[in-house]
């Protein structure tokens, strides 16, 4: 049952990074667009993402519920060390949601529309940055363990609540996730645009992919420099490291090839697989140390909780997945697969 719960945790993180990331990314693309193209990107955002934008947070909620109910020690570790960036994430989600609604449905069009536009654009960059930063901090070696109360009592506020996430590795992860969001959004919009607009989004996807590569190298080198546990776990399992490198290189090559050939369906599949591989890397690294970190995931008194949680996730998926597919088809968000 524990393996099943971890599978749903990985799935929820992946879907939020893919679908929610594309949602955030449209705001990043709008922010980075020229003035003459911003209105076009804005109208495309409402046409394509507007009807279902709120649905993307379902995956974030599922992820938090799994951590809270199934792994209370790990959840405590996260909220203790990362309450500042997580609060900023929640603030960004609220500001972005308010701006998204009011800039479109405000009864009076005046200078406040520009304020709403700016809030939406910058919160679209701000929020995924701190999501990625928090994710990177979680898998770094800077986290304070709440079980070591004597050590915690001797540390300053900065050492307890700022240093765990304010470091080069976490910042690089935040930048990487922001670039990934922009990339996924551009790939998605290619399939929802006419030929001229598709070429524009294709260029944006290329730029975002280059930024992913640069920030990804920063993540790698900062992890090596800080003796990050993820890198050491992967290096100790060389076959898996080689597999991940080959998968990423193959997907990168296929993405650029399909961009050149305007293969929309293949592009979406390749981008989705690349996101899945990137999300799976830290999960794989932790699984290599699963036995020595078992206390983070399972306690004897949680056995019944895990059974109930696993059954609930199975039942929930029976209703959520078909409902999501129907919703996307209703608003034409997956019509590219019907061509």
C-alpha cells in the first residue's frame, strides 16, 4: 500500500508540474512577450486556459493531503523549514487568481486593468519560482530535523527558517521550474494556435528550453558543490544515472526535432515525458536510501491510515480522471489529439 501511495504522490506532483506549470507558464510568456504580442497572448490564455485554470490546483491539494495524512513526519519537516517560501507560494496563488479574474471580468475598464495585468504576469513568475525553490530545498541537505530539539534550540532564526531554502541549489531549482513552466506552456499553445502564432510559440519554447538547460546545469553543479545527497545517491547507482542522462538527452533531441517539423502531438508527448523524467529523478534518488529513511515514510501506527488513504486514492481516481478528461474535451483543450 505504501508503494501505491508514493505512486499517487509522484503522479500528483507530475500532473501539477505539467498542467499547473503550463498554467503558470502562460503568464510568464505574457510577461516576456513584446508589447504588441502581449494582448494576443492574453486573449489566448483566456481562450485556452481560462475555463479550467482552477482545476490545476486539484493536484496540489492531493499532494498536500497525501503528505499530511500519510507522512506526518515529512509534512512537519516541510512546514517547519519552509513556511516562509510556502507562504509566499500561497500569496502568489491568491494574487494571481484575483488578478486573473478582475482583469477580465471587471465591469469598468480603466488604469486598474494595467495593475491587474502586472500582478498576473509577475505572480505567474513569482509563484512557480518559490514552488521550485521549496521543492529543491526539500531534497537538499540543509533541512533541520524536528526530532533533534537540542540542536534546534541552539540555532538562530536564520539558521532554522531561512538557510534551509536560501541557497544556490534551491534558487537554481526555482529558476529551473519557472523555465520548465514557460516551456510546457509554449508547447501546449503551439497545438492551440494557427500557423503564424504557432511559429511564435515555437520560438518561445526554444528559448525556454535553453533557459532550462542553463538553470539545469546550475542545479547540477550547485548540488555537486554542496555535496547534495541526491547527486551522491545517483552516482552510487551509476546505471540509473546513465539511464536518466540518456532519457533526458533523447527527449531533448526529439523535442527540437519535432519543433522543426511542427509535430504537435509528438511535441506534447515528448514534453510530458521530459517533465516526468525530471520529476522522477529526486524520487528515484530517495528510493535508493529508502531503508535508512524509512522513518520519513512509514510508522507502525500509520499502517491502517495508509490502507485507508490508498483505498481513498483509488476510489478518487476513478471519478477524478474521467471527469478531468471530459472537462478538457468539453472546452476543446485536448482537441489536438482528435486531429
